[in-house]
C-alpha cells in the first residue's frame, strides 16, 4: 500500500516538474527521505539499520534520480509527460517492493 502512495507522489512530482528546472540530486534525496519517513510512520518504529537497508534506499535514490533527470530529455509535450509519469510511477511501485530483496541478494 505504501509503495502505491509513493508511486503516486513520484508521478505527481514529475507532472508538476515539467516547466521548471529540475534539481535531480536534491529532489531524489527528498523523495527517498519521504519514503524513509513514511515507512517509519507506517511501521511506528525506526527500522533496524543494516547495509541491506542502506543499499535498498540507495537503489531507490538512483532510480528516482534517473527518472527526474531523464524527464527533460525524454518528454517534450504534456501527453508524453503524463505517459512517462504513469510508467515511472508503476516502475517505482515494483522497484520499492523488490529493492530490499535485490539489496539482500547483492550483499549475500
């Protein structure tokens, strides 16, 4: 459920970022921090910090950074922005759900 909400937030962020200069580094940090805070609120506790968790949030940050950075490169019209926001928010939902497993696989 939280992945859906964060995917919607990312999609809306992309839609509202179309006609302005995007700062991909800081915006990706902000959305990743929002993901961390919302996870803490839903779980009602701080997560147990480990390398797997940190790598998972790093993967999420890289995904969001690339999505925001590529927004100006790929999208030239309102329709393309809407389609791009829809596809990337669905991708973020699946990425959010599986990033912890991928990080655990990478670390071992």
